[in-house]
C-alpha cells in the first residue's frame, strides 16, 4: 500500500481529519481532535524518503506485528508500548495495513469522552466505527 492509498483510506474513516501540528512534513490523522495516525518520511534500508506510518495498537498485538513484519517497528517518537511505525515499503499487504488503520481508529474512538463516543455511535453506527 503506498502513501497516497494510505492517506485516502485513513481519511475515509468517519469524522477523520488531516492536520499538520508538527509542521508540513508530518501529516496527522485525527478523529475528534485525537490522533490515530501520522505519516512522515525517513530513510529506510538505504532508500531515501520512504513513508513511515505511525499507528496506535494494543500492546500485545503491537509486539506480534513486529515479530511478523520486519517493516513494523516500535513507534518512532511515540510510546513504543502503544504505537507502531509501519514502513510503507510494499512488504506489508494492503489488507493488513487497512486492518491496522481500522484498529488504531477504533482504539482512539473507544478512548473518547463518553458523550463524544456516544454521539459518533448514534450518527455512524457501531458497526461502522468498530471494524
């Protein structure tokens, strides 16, 4: 999955927005002003300017993903227990990246204040929010 497809998929989530709080080189995906993803660029295995996607993840699942995929690393500049960095080098299948985006989004929505979460559930439906 390339950067463009990743951006498009993340921004299709209900109430997802794009922001640049860390400057123009870091795209942040938010839901109700809470970050669920970030794309920046870095050097990776000799390649310059590859996209790096940071996503929130349940701690045990984060460890398993790092074991399965060499391009899934502890979250760069994030809490490494709760965040992974996915190098968008083509080695992780598109469906798996989409699942990781869904998981990150769901964790953030579930962590919203009850009023915000309930309003989203009523507007969008539980099945849509918690894939």
